[in-house]
């Protein structure tokens, strides 16, 4: 079965650089969520989109922005990177209104900021 | 706001031992509850779920029962295997939310 695809899987950047993470949801899933998991920490919700509109916002820094495109893929743009941005970034997708709105997670993008 | 408190690890067990990971939550209304598992170097996989009080989620020998009276969703497995070594996250989705709130995660290591 098709799963959530994230690219790149690994990314190394320098401080103050920018990064773009991409997420391709499962076909027919129109809701995308982004989570950040720091080393040894639990995933923290960043932002979500439903039908290309932002549906919820969590602890996302102002330096980050995201959007969902017409084909439902999403991109997380990160600027002025800081050492503390080093983390595993997960994307998840779901069909809203499902019985329990299960979120299917991608494998994550590991971002290392040097 | 919504929050999840999870038993701290790490937990080390021998094969065929009984595993329990405690999870309690704080939420308004009737949240949905989940257990996710993260194997080394991999993403999060849904292990089991429960959407209303007294529901029991089960999968791969793991079970958890949604207890509203104690606001708990403890994970149990009667006989663990080495392949169960992973990090386990308890999570909830609020009644009016779509985002998940996770517990801190419990690292489980099963030794042969």
C-alpha cells in the first residue's frame, strides 16, 4: 500500500541557511500534518493543512512557513536555521471525518544544522 | 489544554516477560487515544487505538483499554519478543482537534 513520502530523508545545513522539506500524502488523503521530534523527545505538532488551507497551528517558529499545494503535497520552509532546529521532521496524512481520523506517518526527514 | 503523561523508561525486559506501560491523559470532552511505536531509525506506526470509553484496542498481542474514570490508556503485552524493542508513544486527539498530543515516549528493550 502507498505510504506517506517525505523528501529528503536526510538534510545537513549550516546555521542561518534555509531548508525545504517536502511531504507527499497517501493518495486521496487531503489533510497533512507536520511534527518536529527533537533528540530523545516526543513529537511536537507544528502545523496542519486541510484542502490547501491551514487548519491548525502549533508551536511553529515564525521562521518556518508551510503550504499545501493543489496536488495535496506540502512543503515546510525553514529559514535562518538555528542549531536547535536539528530534529526529525515527520509528516502525516489523513482523511478528515474518518471514524477516528487516523494519521499515517511518513519516515521523517532528519535535519542536522551545523 | 490536552496532555499525556507516560511512564518513563527505559524499560528492559527478558523475552516472554509481561510488559505494561502506563499512560494517563488530561483532556476536555472525549478524546481519542492511540499508541504509536517507533522502531530504530524509522517513523511512527500506529499500534492500536480507542475512540470511546471502555473501548479496547488490540494489535500484535498488545492491548490497551480506554478508562475514562481513571483517564488512563495503559499498554500491555503478555509475552514480549526481542522484535518488540522500540519506543512507544501514547497519544491523544482532542474531541475538537485533529492534531495529536504525544507523551514523552518509553524506550523498551527486550533481551533474548
